[in-house]
C-alpha cells in the first residue's frame, strides 16, 4: 500500500515523540530517595492540601506553585497512600517528556518560515540534543532539567501560537490563539515563575499586535487567558484564583529578601548572561529585518514574545546560583533561532549546502527512498537501543509499585516511628524536607510550606501559628540548607522563630538532620 507524504510525516513525528518520552524515563524510577530536599518539594504538601480541600486549613505558601501537590494528589488517588513517591515520579517524568515533545514540534513548525531553515534547523537540533544529553540519569535532574515539568504550560502556550500562525484556516488559527492564552494563564495554577514568564512572552506578543492593530488575535489571546483564570479553579483541584494570586504576589514582594545573593556570588553568571544578551540583540536586529519584509503579524508577534521571554529568563539566571538546572534560558534561544532568519554571510552557504544534500536525497527513486528511510530507522533504533531498553525496563519496574517505606531514607523512616508521634499532630519542616510529611502522613503546622521561606515581615505571624498549633515533629538543619540560604543566616533574618523552636524542642542529630519531637 502506498504511503502518502502526510501519513509518513505523521509516523515520523509519532516515532520522534515516542523516543522523546522514552528518553525522559531513562533513569531508575524506583530508586531510593537520595535528595529529600528537592524531591520532598513535590511530595510533602499532599496532606495539607487534602485538609485544604476539606475546608480545614488555609491555602499554604507554595514554593513553586500547585505543581508542588497536583502530581502527588493524582498519585494518591490512583495508587492509594502507600506508593505516592514512585507514581508521583512517573507523572512528573511524563510531563517532562510531553514538554520535550511539544517543544520539538514547535521547532519543526516554526522552521517552515525560516529562509535559512536547514542551517537554523541543524543549530536547533544540536542545541536541543546537547542540552537533553547532559541531563544526568537521576529523578530530581529529570524533574528540574533545563526544559522540564514546570515549563509544560508555558511551552504549550508557545506551541499553540506556533500552530496558530501555521494553521490553514481562520477557525484553526484563532482556535490555537485562544488555546495559547489559556495555556499561558494555566501556568498560574502550576508554576508561579513560569506564569511571570508567560506574562513577559504575552506582553511582547500583544505589544506588536497592538502596533499592527491586529485586534482579533489580541481578543482571542486575552479571552482564552481570562476564561482559564476564572473557570479552571472551579473545575480542577488547583486552589482558588485569589489564593494563587496571593502566593504569586508574596514571591514578587519577598523573593529578593528570601533568595538574596551577594553581588560577588553573581559574578560567575555575568559572562554567560552577557554573551546571551549580545545574541539577543543580534536576533532583535533579525526581528527588525523580518518586520521590514512585512512578515505575518502573528509570526512577528511570536518572535517579539520570544525575545521578551529570553530577556526575562536571563534576568532570572543572574539571580540564581550556578547549576546545570538553571540553563533553562537556552530553550527560548533555540526557538528564536528556528523562528528568525539570521542573514550572515556564512549562514547562506551552509544552508545551501544542507539544502542541496536534502534535495539530492529527494531525487533518488521511490524504492531507494524507502530503503534509505528503513536503513536510517534501523540505525536510529540501534543507536538508541540501550536507552529504549533501559526506559522500558524502568517502566516495567512500575508493574509492582514499590511502597514509600521502601524508598524513604532510614533516618526518615526511623523518625516517623517515634512513639511520641502516635497521636495526631502536625509537622514543622523548617526547610524543604517534605519526605518527612510523606512518611508521617501529616500536614504542616503553619501556612508556610516551609518556614525558611517566611519573610521577616511575616515572622510574628509564623510565631503565632507555631504557638497555636504546636508541632509534633520539628526538622531542622537539612544538609542542603536550613539555617542559611546562600549567604543569609536565619539567625539574622528570623531570630524570633528560631528562638521559639530551639527553646521548646531538644533538637538531636539523626541521619544528617536535627530532629525535635514534642514532649510525650
């Protein structure tokens, strides 16, 4: 049976999507918890959120956003409370894989309008493959990679807009634009910083559309976003619009205090940020060249939004410590390369050479084409065989979901067995050690997911809540941080809260932590 070009393209894209999702699972998904700090962020809020939805406690101050509890909430609903860790990892990894699929497809679609699409495509694919290849085979690294779970709605918004300016009909075009606005707004109910990134992106898009007097796309984009902000909290367990907006405003006001870094600590980021800023200016010039050629309004607006998004991520990068996880500023750059044509002298001959090679392959006979496709597919399967087999083996391990007790560190399990915890009570995890809440199945004692993130102005409120709901268990001195964030001491920032806890609890070292249990 003859295969049409359309169906063949769909098969190829489906194959790429499967490979990307499998590559996301290329790590031991049932390995013991070794990073209780970062993995605890996705686990510990579950018990508090269940009480919130039952109307017993207020909405807590989340570190990232509702992504801190939604996967764990789903995991508990699907598998019960005994295997939350493994299934939460699975859901988060699936989100990461889907993010990669949407991003890769956005590259393919945006390249169609690039005059030097072959050269630009080669750069994009090499950057994407290089960035994904350096992600270690580790559960936390998969969840916090340069393009991962917190980006899913932001990337979905970009993907919808790319699909919008390539749609063949007006209905499809505006349908995708509405969906783009909806996905951008959904970021508020997922990751707060990505919602701010979506605002930066959307601001660039809307500004260009305003200048172009393109009122219909603006109306479609804003209506999709507004409808999502109003409707999503009514139909999904994400918290109210007011609660999430309050958390977002808290971080806007106080992140400079909580995450303050010295200027000296920011110096290592300056060369990278400066180089990226130069490239940003180069592509801004490319955007201006596209504008003079009267490109499609939506395409120009999309490119302007990407430039604004890139600038936002660069500013964020300057205020974080150096880590491979912080190189998320690379992925907007990849989309910028695929969207805007750089008219350098060297780019045209490279593009012509790659184009000629592809044209030569297209001119061979149909039988040879099929043979070449088959040979390339077999070679790709052979090259990726280790990854494919490892990913399938990791997924097979989920057929027998390990219990949380099997994956938790011994120090956490032993602490949860303290006789003093037999009675009901809440826990106070000074830092991000949410795995203790997972082991104990207890809620937090205060409105703060972790008191270490309380601002100095909120210290009195924190102390009052500790007095009103005395913790059954207090965890201090995480091996990551507890009494210090970067160069700030908690003795300096929250002295009253520290005095209350150290005065009421005897904090004994256990397994790398200082653990205090309420009097029996």
